[in-house]
C-alpha cells in the first residue's frame, strides 16, 4: 500500500513460497523503521517539554522558600535594627542588638539550608549516602535508610535520585500524617538505580500533584519512570527507576568523582 508515493503498509493474501514471506517481512521493516524514528522523536519532544516544566516548577519552589522564609526574616531583622537605632535607653538598645544578632545568625543558617535544598554540593563530592543521611537526620518524621549503595553513579542519576527522595520526604512531612519513612536505593547491575520511599501515613497522594509531576518529568528526562502507590489509609510508596546508561548522562556538566 502506498500513500503520497510512500510505502505505508503491506497485505499478504496467500503465498506458499518462503521468498514471498521474506519480501513481505522486509516491507514491514521498511514501514516500522520510520515509525519507530517518529515515535522516538515524539518521546524526546515530550521529555524536553517536561524538563522545561520541571525547571519552572523548581524555580517557583525556590521563590516560595525565599519569600516565605528568608525574606520575612530579613524584614524582621531590619525592624529590630531600626528599633535599636531609635532607642534612647542603652539597656534597651543592647537588648535589641542582641536579638538582632541572634536573628542574623538564624538568617545565615536558613540561607544555607535554602542553598542546600537547591543543590547540595556534598552530592558532587561524596555521593548519595551522605546527603541522604542528612535528609534523614533533619526529617521531623523518623526516617530509616536501607540498602543505600556506597558506590558512585553518573552525576545526573545521583541528582535525580536525590531530588526524588527530597521531594517525596517533603510530601510525607507536609501531608501524610506518617510516623515512619523508609528510603531504599538498589543498583541494578550496570543498568539502573531504583529509588523507593515508603511511609505509613494516610495515603491518598495524587500523582498529578505539582511535586510528584515534577519528579516524573525529572526522571522521565533520563528515560526513567516514576510510580506512586497510595491507596487511602495504606500509606504511600513512591518508586523511581533511573537508567544508568549513556542517555542518562547527557546534559550533565559535572565530572564524576570517585
């Protein structure tokens, strides 16, 4: 079958000779090859759009962190300093300056925390285990790390795994009413990294929510997949499979450190 001078299909009515079957098979290959290329191009375009959306969502999250936390503390610090300048009682001035000093130190800590959430430099230097241990240590909900490999992986893969854990844990803390979180990472031999986050909360997480959709786009950009199992009343399990192959490393500007 031809359309616009292009082969679009083949029909075999009946033919006993094996050479005829071979010719039909060859025609099908000719049809499938351009279709496969078209499908792959469509997948890449979808992934590219997903990456752009994920970046935009991350920028909005950073803006919220700065507005709700850092900016409010800067304003409060400015008010304290202004009150200290207007105070006429030396003891009152000293007390206000002491408060301003404490608040400035808190502000520095908060700015460091925001910068760490944007991208932890320890990930480049030491790999996944140290940054995940820090997430566990700072989590308000008890978090247990299981089966986290000590080896290094492509930088883009480590980054994606980190963000999957961070976002999933953040969602648990905010919404799940959980009493425990378990995080596990398994390295499939030379093929993929599987990241699993499980909690014992109320369940009902929406995979279409902004945070989980952003994770799906981030993982999808590396030809990976993200699954969410969250029936009401049974807790939530977020699983990501991130390939370790060449495609997973494209676009990474970081050099892998051992």
